[in-house]
């Protein structure tokens, strides 16, 4: 699933994910990580943020104050997977 969100630079964004197996059953991976790529002072920055679970809803917060206006790309992966469970784009104004 991919999404584009238009938002305000300087806002804190909350990312959430639930993981499913191939049969659509909710699973709880060992860990999950949010990855974000954005520009700061014109330079590309890439960060990873460990997500927390409660118990199967994974969440992470990102303060976009560090970003220039423009696009920030993100994706969420579970431990041991190289495929994004969720991905999207923030258009920061």
C-alpha cells in the first residue's frame, strides 16, 4: 500500500502499521522499523526509527521540523524482511 499525504513542515507525524501473514492473519514480528528519506538544508538525509508495539499495532513518530519543505519518502519493514509492508510520501509545505 502506498499513500501520499500533504502536510505542514514542522508537524509531528505518527506512523502506524499492522502486519499480516499470507493468509491475512495478524502477526507480531520481533521488531519493526520506519525509514524516512528527506532533504535537510538541501542535503539528502536518511533515518531509521525503531517502532513500538501495543501489542500488534506498531507506531513511530517523526518530527518533520528537521526537513526542508518538499517530499519525504517513507516505508515500514518488519525484522528480517527486505520488503516494505507500507510505504508512502509526505509532501511538506
